[in-house]
C-alpha cells in the first residue's frame, strides 16, 4: 500500500507515475474523498471539544447545586451529532482504503517503460544453449518415454493442470529441491522455515494478493476464510506482520520449500501442454526483510542466489528486467530469470525476484526500530523463487536429454540420486 501522506500531498505525481503501469488512478474521486474526510474530521474534533467542555460545565453546575438537565440534554445532542459524524468519517475512510488497496506500487526509477513482456529488457545471458544432432523433445514426450510423467492420472485424481510424477523423475524433483535448500542454507546464509500451506485473508491482504487477485486463489473454507497459499511468500513474509524487529536482527533471510496452488484465472489457453502452468507445483522461496537503505543491494544479491542454482545445474539462462507494464502489482522492481527450454526453443521464466520496498510492510505493519531515531520505521521486503522446482525439472530433462530419450543427471544432483547418472527410458 502506498503512503497515505503521498496520496494526500502528491496525488498528481502518483497519478503520473502509475500511468507508466497503464494504471489510471481516479485522482478526482480520491481528492474529493480526502476533502470530505478533512471536513468531517474537523467537525468531529469540534464536537468532541464541545462535549468535553459541556461535561466540565455539568460538574461545575452540580457543585453549585444548579439545574443540570439543560446541560445534559445538550451533551446528549452533541453525542448524537458526534456519533453521526464518526459514522460518516468511518464510511469515507473505508472508501479511501478500498481505493488505496487497489493502487499498485510505484515503480523504481530504473524500471524501463513498456506495456508487455515484449518490452522487457534483457540484462545478460549465461551458459551455452545446447546443440543437439537430433530434434530435441519437450518434457511431455520425454516424460512419456521415461514413463515418469502422467497427466491422465492427474486429471483422474483431480482435474486438468495436475500431474503425477513417479519413479526416477519424482526422485529427481526431490533432489532438485534438496539441492536448492542446501545451497541457500550453506552458501547463502538463509534460515530454513516451515509454514502453514493455508493462509487467512489478513495474511493475503498483507502481501497484496487480496483483495485484487482473489480469483487467482483457491479458497479452502469460508468460516474462517482460509486460502491455499499461491506461494510461500505469503506465510513467510507474514512472520513479521504486526511486529517491530530489532535492528540487530536484520536482515532476516528465510528459505522455504512449499507446494503452491493457483487457479490460473484468465490463463486458460496458455501453456496447456505439460507442466509449465499447473494448479499445484513445488517451489523453494527466498524472502528477505531488510533496512530500507539495503533493499536495492539485497535485490541484486537475492537474484544472484537464485542464479547460482542455475549455474550449479549448468542450465543456460538469461536475466531480464521487467518493464513497467509487466511488473507485478506489489513490486517496485522485478528481475525474471528465464531458463532455456530446447523443447520449446525459447527462454521461459523460472524465477521472479522482486523488491517491494515498503509497499507490503505498510499493509503488514512490519517495522524495525531505527537506533538513530529510536522510532519504529517500515522495513523493506523482498522475495524470489530459488527456484520453481517443476520448471527446473523440465529444464533439466530437456537440456540433458539424448537421442534415445534418456536424461543425464547433472553432476550436482547425482549425490541426491544415489549416484545415478542416467535416467533410462522404461519399457
């Protein structure tokens, strides 16, 4: 959520900045509500002062033995007026909050202009795209050859966009997850955390999924309202909700493996083949809570942590800076890491690493106590996939395939696979 002071004092500037996102802020409506809020608040304060003064007069009149009934009637009248004003104020504030909750974050000045992913800015590429002397298969055909990926069973058990992994491919995904966790724990200094896979509405509102993106969620219950988590970002970032973190504890660095559940509302027709876009998938999430002055450098470092997994697996990828029109609602700046998929002949997203600055923290009331001022201030939050396990499995299968449809196990994963070096096709 944006700073309310910014909306009050620099509304035209905010409107101009949001135009970069193709987001049109109804500034006139918000300004009118702000004017109304100020007027009602002044009235409320005046009524409170009058009631307080009247209460004192009643005390003085009682001490003198005077008739206090007229004063009490006046106090009652002021109380009724005050109650009406407070109700009106609450109504106006609720309308302003509803508007504010739907306003995306202001973009960092380094984010390039653009309307869609076609306008994203490639930063660099790493690794050599494999050259095959045969036509490479995609993971769907490879999975069929290896008899380890079954989409029909996913449909039978649940519905479309679910999958069943068996045998060596199920183990390979588990190995990928274990490599990620060990790397982030041992090499990058994160603390592993285990969290609920259900989140309440307050948690999802804190990280920005609610109210705007409820259609993308799977709701598990109404009373209480609980949702399957779309990413571990939600429960992990909410660890610091309504807290004041000691300055000495920062940065907080969490790594969390979890399933993720997304309804993919509006995504039907996109990536219907295979495991690219599923309702359920595994991910290793990186979350950092930092001092505001450290978030820019932390964003670069966190992205490098995700890149290191791709480097360990020797998977060619590229780093992309998302343009204004493609940057997510809560993010001020996002890097995507896109891995090369030979079966598609294209780079596809495998990680998004974002700096939210104080946007989520304001919703969460996540703060730290600045030792220089002694006062609580908002932290900055960041997160990124380190990486999406299913898409990493796809990338390994497609980049390490041979002409017979077998898949070589990357050297970094062999210790987690009991020394297995090749996953052979199964008859």
